[in-house]
C-alpha cells in the first residue's frame, strides 16, 4: 500500500511540473505572438578559419580594407557573420542582359547552312 501511495505522489508531482511547464510555454508563445518577447539567437562570429567567404586570405584582406567591422578575439580577427554576409551580398553584380542572337545575321550559321565545313570558332576548341 505504501508503494502505491508513493507512486501516486510521484505521478502527481510530475503532473504538476508538466502543468507548470505547459503554462510557461503558453505564456511565452502569447508573448511572441504579441511582440512582447522576441527570442534572439546568440551572434555567430566569422573568423579567418571559418567564414562565409570560404577563404582565410579573402577574409583577412577584406578586414584590412575595412569592408566590415572586426575585432580581436584572443589572437584571432573576428567579425559578426551577418556583417560579412551582408558585405558579400552588397558586392553582387546584376547580370547583364544579353542581346538576343539573330541567326540570320550570323555569317557562320549561313555558311554552315550552305553546307560548308568550317573549323571550330575557337582555335583551341579541338585541343586539350
């Protein structure tokens, strides 16, 4: 009988703990929905060994030129990962629009259509 009482007490304690945890999670979810509390991840730092550029030399050269804010962490140069990624995004070039190729203007295509055997357009195309 004593064992049954102990088990029942243990189950009640665990149920109370789960109820408290559920209420806490509901309160946190409500706060996030209303904008009261926003979970912020800890910042991820980029170093010469680990960075979004993929090259230690490129990271250190960009640091020396002052493209993003850096600081010393021990003997390493570090920067916020988001700062480095933002700088990379700012350097992207919009691709040029290519002029549509009109086959009628291409002399080479006209000669090939006429049945002539022409060497490759690039002299090195056949060699490797």
